[in-house]
């Protein structure tokens, strides 16, 4: 289905990616964006997660009124919650950087962007009660995010990243103290005493399947020890994960998998995607066997992975949203994110007022040195009680 509304620029509203696929490809090739806005990452999510979660794609495409060239694509989806139709970025919690795709130099000014959102809410069959657009960067590749000009509030968490250089050794000396580097070398030697240790990128379907199986086993064990229910018990999450990791029709998969193995035993896994010279870390796991875990195989793999990406000529390494010791070790930039919450209907405006308060409270808790650890312990306890 596609419909047009009479406003400059020309607006198209689609619920089927096929209707925007050519324009999407054109914008993807030129627009400053993350891997989470690419077709290879988002289409598998639309195909697997959207039907199961009751999300209807809301793809807003604008074109130049004279030439018809695509100017902007907003990859939204409509999900009903509590009787309200909420427009959110597609990708959900799996996305670490939510953006639109904009032709450079054609980014909409504030008044045009507001008019577009209002027109979509009023003139389309979707009629969102509210826009809930979370985890947006203020800028990307030096270009400001148009949504930053609208009313906004800080997201609960930051996104952690670092610039890469061709000289990995120089980068390691800059990011890690001499003592930290010495400890990693010592842990690597201790692991190698148990068996040959090798870094590898899974490339064949067989290697990828083996790595996926190892990842699922490691995550289940990890979550069991933390008393947390794993998303990977969900058939939909599994289908999306496999679809994103495995090549299809000659395409490069959205998620590439990297491993650290001791002989034939995979002891750590890291997965992520690349777009425009930036590696986006998405998933990681490690072997919970105490004789292996004590030597930090995850940290050793991360070091090898960053070294590989330096050698490949990538310019930035991104470890995504959320706090973590391993992120602070390598990432010297905590990029602030913001949320855009705009009510359209009366009920939507009331919801937005409450949601803004909830998100402010969440940010206060997550940025607290004592409240956040306590909240994580409580969450683990509640998860354990639900399972038992």
C-alpha cells in the first residue's frame, strides 16, 4: 500500500519495504547512517520480528517535488500498546543508533519535519497517537540529526565508541595502561598452556552455524548463572539472529561472527556489522568454564578483533548502548543519545507526559553508581522467581 499527501516535499507512506526499496538503496549509498538503517540489517528484522510483534512498518519517504529524487526515509513502525498506536524506529532494542536516511544537503528543517510528522499522523491510515523515537545520536559523521532540532530529552544510556588508527599498537598503548597490557599478555599465555588459541572470522555457512550454536549455548549458561531469561529462547529472536548471520543470495550477512578458539572449542564470540567504515558491535559471549573464564577470553577476543579492524582500515569501533567495563576499556567516547516523544492525539499526549517522566527516572537510575547495580540485582531476582 502507498499513499501520498499534499505537502512539500512530496511524501509517500508505505507499509511494504518493496515500495521504497529502490529509493532506500539510493539513500543508503550516500546518506550518513549506521548499519542499523541498512537493508541487509533491517529487512531481516522486518521479515521476522515485525509479524510476531504486531509491528506494521511505517516507511515515510520524501522526494524532491521537481526531480522526484528521494530526499529522506524514516524507517518507523506502528505498534499498539495499551490501546495506543505508537510510531517507533524499526529495529527496536536490537538497534543501537536510530536515524533517518537523508540525502546530504536535503535534511528537512525543523518546521518541515514537524509538518511531515503531523501530516502522517492526520492524513494516513496509520494515525499514530504518538511518536516515541528513542536512542538517537545528536549528529552522525559530522552532520546534525534533524530530529535534534525538535523537543527532546536525554536517553537513559550512552553509546560507546572509539576512533581506530592504522597502527593498532599505538592505539592499544593509548587506550590501555602498561599494566593492563601486561595482564592481557599473561592471560593469553595461560590460555595457550591449555591448548592452541586462535582468532578466526566465520565465513562459510558451516562455520557460521557452528558459531551460532556455540553462542547460544554460552548465552544460555551465562543467563542461567545470572538468573535472567534469555531472549534466545524465543523462536522469533532465533530466526532473526540466524537470518542476519547467514549469507543469502550472495549477499554479505548483516552480522559477521568472530571467534577465539582453543583447538576446536570456541571460547569467545563477538558479532557485529560494518557500514561506512564503522564496526558496530552487537553480540558477545564467552565460555563459562572457570578454567577458561578466569583468563578473560572475551577481553582477549575483543583485543584481536579491534586489531583486525585496524588492519582492515576501518575508522571507528562502536560497542553500542549501555554501560560495561569492557566498553570503558577501549572506548574513550561516550556519545550522548536523545529521545523524541511527540503526542499527536489527546491520549498520545497524555502518554508522552508519563513516558518522559519514566525515562528521566530510568536515566537517573542508570547513571547512579549505587542505584543501577541494585536495579540489576532486583531484575535478576524477579527473573529467577518468574522462572521458578
